[in-house]
């Protein structure tokens, strides 16, 4: 939490067509328990909808979860949409889920700030967000 007592605001969503949402729901609870304000949009969403919500809600973090293999396309589409809708460069863009380790380099090149693979400890995710969000924007 910032010195001005504003909670870190995190938007989580699934843009893929897979219906597996247990992981993102667990992460939502972890982040909420860590004192963050969490907005879980749900699943089967377009990148346009996710970014529009991120802009409207003035979030600090956008996180997407994947299981079905479309993470590289989604990352590219998200970055295009984030620029198109004028989402602040200060907003942290995270991805997680079942993503091949070798794709993490490509995702970072696209502009994903961090990728969390299965088994990542809660403390690592919370710590990364706390260490990298710029509050007071």
C-alpha cells in the first residue's frame, strides 16, 4: 500500500477461449488477501474489453491467465490495444498460467513485464507487484 493509503489496483482476466479459471481465481484471492484491490473481469473476453476496463478503472496492473497456447498472440494484441486506448506505460502487464518457459523471452520482447508459471509462490507475485507499481500517479 502506498504512503497515501491508496491500494494497488489489479485487473485480472482471461482473453482465451479455454474455460479453466481456477488459477486466476486463486491469484485473485491471494492479491486481495495481500491488501490489493482486485477486479476480476472473467473469461472469454477480447483484448479491447480488457484494456477499456483497465483505462476506466485506472488500474496499476493488468494480468492475463492462459492455458490454451494463445499467449503470444494475446500479448501482441494486448500491447497494440493498450497503445491504441492510451493505457499508461506505468501500468504493469503480467501473464501467467501454463506457458512454455521458452516463450517467456518472446513475451518479454513483446512487452509483458513478468510471466508467472505454475507453482510460482504467492510471495513472488505479490512482491513483484509491490516492487514495481508506481503509486501516486
